[in-house]
């Protein structure tokens, strides 16, 4: 794969602690990213904020403010994972859609693509910069903008199921499913806005579990056992 966008869930980065960062998990992610970058794949990264904040579960504050807190959570995650990537020997840049002091750069497609071409791991933090749009939507938007080959969706579960496997032990896992079927059956791979963007812009996804050993590398090598979301 020449260029991919890797979406990491915040919960997956928290590991068994379920909140904050699990450094062993993040180190494993960074080492896998380093391997695929050294093999010639350009890697952009979006990270959710669920290890710190899930705004949609708050019933006591304004939705706009809740979403803004979520944006800040994704920035913390990207700065942390970016620096772990630097620790293992990678070059990185963190972009946000709004000014964030000297912590990040304001997103520019041209600048981000130039960084990718130079072999830098490019992080897109802060979502779209607007409330009511999830990191799923930001993931698909950035993948389309940078002309990624596919989205690698690393989640806390190992693929797409016909129902929630945490609730239904008989849930069926798909080896392959179309984005139209995801929308029709409300399979919640990504939210509806992101799903429609994938469909309209022909952006495929590979969905897999982050906690499986070497799962990112295996996915790039075509050896994963997750779910392929076709266009």
C-alpha cells in the first residue's frame, strides 16, 4: 500500500486500563507504524478521544461544548502517540483544523501531503474542528483529501459484526461487507455521515482489532482476519 490513513480508537489505546494511555499498547502501535513506513507505506493517523471523553454520553452540558472537549481529547492523544513514534525513530507532524498555539500546525492538504512524501507520520487531530461531526467523519474527510488508498480502522473489536458481540455471543462476523450494506443494516462501522462519504468517494476500509499481535502490519500485508468494507 502506498498511502493509508490509520484510525485508532481511543479506547483501544487505553488497553486493559480502559482509560488514559497504556504505554505498552502505544509502543506496539508505534513500532508497527515504523515497520510499514520503512517498507515504503505513507501513514496518516486519526485517533478518537474515547479514552478520555465521550461527549454523546453527557446529558448535563451543551452538545457543542461536549464536542469541543472531545476535540481536545483527540489532540492529547495525537500529541502523545506522535511523541512515542518519535521515540522509536520516526519523524512526525500533528495537524489541527484550528490554531492550537505552538503545539500543532493548522491543517493544509498541500503541507500534509508534502510531509507524507517525506516519510513523516502525519497526525490529524481535533476532528473537523466543528461540533456534531465525529472523528469517523474527520477520518474519511482527511483520507479523501490526502488521496489515501484505504482506511485502516483499528478498533477494540476484531471486525464488523451483524450485532454487538459484547451483547450477543452469537453475533456473526463479516469477512467482507459493502458500504451500502453497512448503511442499510446500520452496522455502525463508522457513523452514517462517514459511511455516506465513503460510498460517494469510493473509499474502502479494512476493519480489525488493534490488540491482535502485529495487526497493523498484517493488515498492510494483506494477512489480516478482520473485515473488508468494499465500495
